[in-house]
């Protein structure tokens, strides 16, 4: 991710075969947004809500990942504001190294 925007995704063959998906939130993902957090309660949350380009990581049910998924964030300009939003959808009983 560069300046809060998804630029590139590299998935290993194993993650692709497991059905893992990383991408921008689309129409099918709209129910995921706001499913955990309350509506924005302060100025920063409202800015995030207005300007974020949400990214979703989905791990299908029944899948076990052998390694963590790494997302790198890079900010290119000093003094700029970025509003990253990441939605992780690990469908139970999927397991990732961080959930064990």
C-alpha cells in the first residue's frame, strides 16, 4: 500500500490455491465494512470513513495458512494524511498463524 492505496498484490501459489483474496473492497464486501466498529465518533474516524480506500483480506472457511500474510504500508510525502482501512475476513474455522 502506498499513501493509503492498494498498489500491488503478490500472492504465493499456495495462498492462491487456498482461495485467499486480497483486494479493494467491492460490492460483495460492503457488509464487512462497519461490521465490527461503531459509526465514526470523532474527526479522525470521520475522515477515515470519507477518504479511505478499504482493502479486504479474505481467507475461506476450512483453510489453514502456513505463513502470515504481510501488508506493507509506505507513505511517500511528509506532512500528508493517509487513511488506510484494512478488513480481515477469516471465515471460521479457517486458521492463520496469528489466530493460533
